């Protein structure tokens, strides 16, 4: 898959129930098979984790860990409004 090796971003959009999550799961699985490091996260849960990381004082270390992945899949992006603190991250 060229987008992986070329470090390109992409967004999959569409109505609810059209298998977008399924498609990106397949793409992430294929990337893993090809030797890429993949992280799949619900956006809302990841924002909640950022608050925990910040409270624990590990936010920068955890962000660096996330930066090391080759493919970051954010599912359900902007399905819920982000609060003021989450918009800062």
C-alpha cells in the first residue's frame, strides 16, 4: 500500500453504518502484516486517556510513544464535540 510507505494521510468519510471502521481495520491489519506499527483508537477514548496521562505527568512520554507508530487510526473522529481541554491536545 503506497500511502504507508509514502507517509500520506487519508480520511475516510461517509454516513453511519457504511463500514468505514471495518475498512480501516482491514487497512490496519494489512499494514501490520507488512511490518508497519499500527495504533487503532477511538478518538473519544484517546482524548480521555490524554487527560489521564496529563494528570499522571506522562503526557509527553505517551505522545512520543504514539508518534512512533507508522499508522494511527482514529475511529469516530468528531462524532462527539471535543471539550476545551481536549482541543488543546
